[in-house]
C-alpha cells in the first residue's frame, strides 16, 4: 500500500469575460468541476469493491490518499462543493491568488519523505488512468531519473477530443532554463512501440513525482518562490520548476493518449471555433472523414494488388516454361470436359 499526496491550488471569484476562463464560469458550474477533480483522485487511486445483487466483495487494496486544497481566505468554493469537502484538507494561506501554486509547492516540500508519490494539479484536471504512475515509473526506469514524462492535457465533449497544448514560440519559454537532452526517445511498453518528444510547450497544468524526484524539485532555487518563466505565474507554478529540473518529454502525437489528464469543460473547443452545440456534429464529420479515408485506402490497395497480379500473370505467360507446358494444359482441359 502506497501513500499519495495531491496538492491543488484553488481560487474563484466571478469575473465575467475574465482572461482566466475559470473565473468567468458560474459558481455552481465551477463548484462541480472542483468537486470532480477531488473525487476522481479518490476513485482512481483509492479503494474499490465489487457489488451486485446478493453480493458485496471486501474492499480491494488501495492507496492512502491525502488531498490538500490551498486557497485564499475568502475567494474559494469549499463551502459549495458538497460532500467532496470531506475528502480534502483545506489550507488557507495569505498569498496573492496567482501565487497560490507556489504556496502549494511549499506544502509539498514540507511533506518530503512522508509519501511515495506527490502530485500538483490545477483544480479543473481529472486523472482517469489507474496505471498513471506505473507508466511514469516505466518511463523513468527506461530512460533514467533525469527524464520526466509529462501528461498530455485533453478536452472532450460530445464525442470530440482535442489536445490544447500546442507548440509555443521560443519567446514564450525564453526565460525557461531547460536542461539539455535528446529531442526524441522511443521504447516498448507491453508490446506498444511509443515515441516521446521534448515539447516546445512543456505545460500540463500538473506534475507528479516520487519521493526522490520531489527532493530534486525542492533543491530548485525557485521552487516555492513566485516567478514567471512560462507566460504567467499560474502556468509557471505548474510547469516551470519541473521543466528546469528534469528533461521533460510528452508522448508524440501518434500516441498522445498514453499518459493524459482531462481538462474539464470545453473552453478550448469554444476558442477554436467549435462551440458546444456543434461538438457532436463535428465528431460525426471527423468520423465520416476517417471512414472515407479508410475506404479510399482499401480501394487503392485492391487496385494495386490487381495490377501486381496482372503483371505477374503477364510475366508467367511470356516465360519458356509456360510455352513448353501449353500443349499439356490444353490436353488437360479436353480431358476434364470429356469426363464431365
């Protein structure tokens, strides 16, 4: 049984048309999102049981889960997340809202040596994969402790799924002092051949490390200290020190769902001109395109096979053995017709 600590900086005050999309959402909707982030941690990594009529199994082995929600004194939704509030330790700090992530760093630093795994995540991210840490452990064992596999964020709605963290210009990470490392790594995980790339955008909104990894993070001179090396302090707290301490990789586009976290809502989908009412229609269009491409590829492959067979038959008919055996084939045809 392992012990896991997750620390979540959380701030909310309703500001219509805010640059921070989370602040422009209605209170009740945002409260549901924060509650889901918390409950998903316990569902994914905690205890479980099998239940159906007439049967209830004992609790399956799980992990000890501690979740700390770091907030300012007044601008939060702890009173509105319902019973989920019982699943967290609420820590109030005197910190500027945009610096809450660095206060979360200090909570993690104070816990070094007392947990097996540590996580930092923004309050609208959901981890669904119970093999999440096993995949990270495999990556570290395969490529070394200096390499870190960051999850890919995604949004999904109505059957449509997108990855919002695209390439960034060099200017966006000019103040980020990333250690050198190979641009690409490849490895096999249970029969899957996977590729991993150093991303121009290392942001994931979260990071997860084991105990020795947290010790290395705590040695970073700006861990827990407010600064902006990736856009704003908000993004920096989630991705700055981890990108300056380790060689950060993400799964390449062809296998981007190998390690991922869900960004709740559809803010990015809407920003890219796919508002919520048409998500299903867009998903149908994409699926239809995929099927059409597959049908076209199958038709082209069949045509190539037919051409190859015709070429092979032409070569065979022009060969000496075909000419020498031609009388025998004609005689065999006559005998078969006579027997019928």
